[in-house]
C-alpha cells in the first residue's frame, strides 16, 4: 500500500514526469494532471485521491481558482500548493482557501514527501471522525 494517492497538477509536463518518478519511488501513488480543469476531472473520476500537489501559476484556471473549486467540491482532500513564483499574497490566499501547506519550487523531495504524508494523515483523521460521528448517530437512533 502506498503512503498516499496523490494528484499532481502542473502545466510543466517534464517537471510533472520527473517529479512523479521520484515520488513513486518513495511509495506515493501519483496521478498527473496538466491543468486546473484536468485536475477537477481527475478528482471526479478518482474518488480515492487524498492529496493534491497543485502549482499556483498555470494558464487558464490558475492554482488559486483550482484550489477554490477543489475545496468547494471535495473539502476533505488536502492541497499542497507548489510554486516557483511565490508571493506572500498568493500564499495567504491559498491558506485562507484551505491549502494544507505552501512550498517553493524546487523543494526538497523528502520535505514534499513528509508534507504529503502529513496531509494524507489529516484527511484520514477527518474521515475517521466523520465515520465515528455517523456511527454514533445511528446507534443513538436505535437506542
């Protein structure tokens, strides 16, 4: 079993391919997407994605817009923003919209893996709490 199932979204195809190989070797299951629209389609198709690594600067739907849509449609999916063009403003916007973290390109592979692992753990914890609350609600109805 992999550490996490990850959607990796960036418009730079060679970057996605190279980093995906490195992340796969570190026991992450990577699904690539090359635009915000493609990312939303992948998330709709693959309901077991736990973490999204999302580039901020992309043509068309940028990372902030994509993050907004992800959180609207699948709020429990954790999103790590990744950019080579960081500004304090975009980092603040991302965090306000619910990004798990914000990293600069190039980032250390071990740091990225650690962040993905922590984000996946957070998502699983939230899902577990929701499941426990539902079970409690069901058992309370029967009592």
